[in-house]
C-alpha cells in the first residue's frame, strides 16, 4: 500500500507517464452575435438530458500521417459521394419516427474537409429532416490545413457550419516531416486567415507534444506561434505511438529515438503556463479555450451525455447502450443499403453493442467527468443516479486521494487538483 510520503516520489516518477492520459483523443463542430446568449442556451440545453450530440465520421484522407491509426483510408476517395448518401440514410434509419432534439453536430475524420459541399449538404439536410436541431447548435468540422479554399469556407458557412478544428500538430518543418504531414506553417496561416475572412470566429488548433526530436524550445515555438493566431480553442495531445504505424516502426528499427516521457511532462507543464498567461481557460486535461468557447460537442462526451456515432467505425453512447459501427467504408455502405429492423440508437451498420451495467456506468462517469477541470464530478448527481455518495462508493481510496491532494471537493464537485492533473491516470486507475 502507498504511504502518503511516497506520493511525492511517485509524483516525480509518474508525472512523465501520466501525461499520456492527457491524450485521450476525442473523435474527434453569422454565430458571433449569438455567442453571448449561447453559453446560457447551452447551459439550459444541458439541463435537458434528452439532448443529443451527433458525431459523423468521414473516413477519407489524402495521405496517412506517420502516427495516425484512426479509421481512415487514402485509396477510397471515389466512394465519397456514395458514402455521403449512406451516411444520410443512416441518419434517417437511426432516427426512426421520432424527431429528437440535437444540440451539437461534429464532422470528424479522417479529413471531412475533403468532402464536397454538396455531399455535406446532403448529410446535413438528412440531419435537419430527422432531428430537431437547436437554433444555437454548434456544428463543427475537422479540417486539414491544405485542403481548403476561400470558396469552400464560404460554402461551409452557408451550410450552417460554425466551428472549425484544424490539425496543425507543429509549426516546425522537421517535426511536420517526421509526423508525415503534408502542410507547412504558411499553409496553416493561410487557412486560418481564409476561415476568419469567411466569418468563422470560432476555431480550434490541434498540436502534438512528446514527438521524437521535439525539444522544449521547439515546443514553445509551436505553442507561441499558434497563440499568435488567436484561436478560440487549443487541443494539445501527447503523441501516442500506435501499434502498426510507421512511427512505431521508425522507433523499433532505431531510425528515431523513442519519445521521452519526462520531456513530454515538461512540455505539458510549459504549455499550461503559456496558455494561462495568454488568458486561456484550462477546462479539460488536454483542452484550453477563451472564456465561454468550450467545445460543446466534446463536453457531451466528458459529461458522459448521449451522443450518436454515425459513419464507418464511429462509436456512440445513448440510452445506456454503447455501440460501434463497422469500420470498412464499403461494408458500411452495403450494410446501410440492406434493410434491417433496428431500434434507437442502433442502425443497420452497427457491429457491436454493449449494455452498460452499473459498474461500467460509474467508471465512465468518473473518468469522463473528472477530465473537466472546472466542473469535475457532480457528487449530488452521482448520488441521485447510483443511490450512494462517491465517498460511500469509493471509501478509503477516495479518502487517500483527498489526503494526497490529488483531488479536492468544492461545492459538491469532486475535481482533480493541479497535482492530480499530472497524475490523472493514477487517479483514474485507483477509482475504477
Ligand atoms: C483524427 S485527427 C483529425 C484531424 C485532421 N484529420 C488532421 O489531422 O488535420 C484529430 C487529431 O488527433 C490527433 N492525433 C491523431 N493521432 C494521434 C496520435 N497518435 N497521438 C496524438 N495525437 C493524435 C491530432 O492532433 C489530430 O489533429
Ligand atoms: S490527416 Fe488526420 S485523420 Fe488523416 S491520417 Fe493524418 S492525423 Fe489521421
């Protein structure tokens, strides 16, 4: 058993490993005038537990990045139109006869910005026909910086897309090259300027730290350079070396040195400091935003709310069921075209579903809500839902975490402390 005086030794040793938990990638949505009312709108929408979020997966890329194991394909570009029709059909199949309310829509990938505006329009029309999309809904789309134009952004605005997320990863040419990215930093600057000119005032930039060869100064350059672009939101992910990727083989064959977890921890710490100085709110372990600009779609995941996952390989969670859709786009298209009787939230393309027992629900609730650094775990809601308090459920484990100041309780919210953020995977392991 751990004694309290061991915690600080553990803190130093595990701090490096723990940043990995900062890296849970979420599958990864003229609005300006609505924005001041929007926070309030979303707050009241959140009260309504029947509100849904929709994740729509677009599994196409022009090029496979060396670190990426997402469900995406570089040789299936000719399927895009037929895929968009299948996705629209899946939307209709899942909805059935009920027009359920939707608060966020997120086109993730892959590279959604490879989809023609006509295909995106077809999908969104199906969503509006079969779901009751809130007037202030957040509609996000992931974009690769090199895949867009001013005309394309203008079309996205007309479709009602009001938030963009750009995969930047680094501003340093040698790092971009190792990551297998095909854009340069100039491409990013152009993409951001064009997006702003088209009226997108809400956009996220993704960066990756813990990259082999990346130094603390080069990471600082990436963070500072992106801050100069004044994004409303930044997601900073620690590199995960995924099995079967070129990145893993570069490391295995000694072509590059493995990532240094201690350096990654220093990079995370530095980023926390730079973001705070620039006025960004660190609202989730890997995510920062300007006040009021949280990603509402991802908040649904972290609040353990209901979301539908549509498209090849997508994951969903609604009405106490977790499920995932078949991964291969051709199989997906065939499955959607084959009539099958399904009930909400499932579609004919669902490959597997799991009903969550209470232990699963408690684990999900804890590890998702604790990621939210301002909100944390709602202890009152926990007790109402599971029939006992977190203290009664977690007993000595929670008492120890409180004693070790890895978590703290404020106004019936259980939250990670600053120390707990660095050791969050340790906290999660103990609680689940
Ligand atoms: C699935 S990608 C979609 C965005 C878009 N396709 C792009 O890459 O520009 C979403 C984000 O996940 C992050 N990501 C993907 N694989 C990762 C890995 N192995 N380790 C850390 N972050 C990763 C990247 O920051 C990426 O921007
Ligand atoms: S562009 Fe994005 S989704 Fe496509 S391979 Fe690269 S990281 Fe993965």
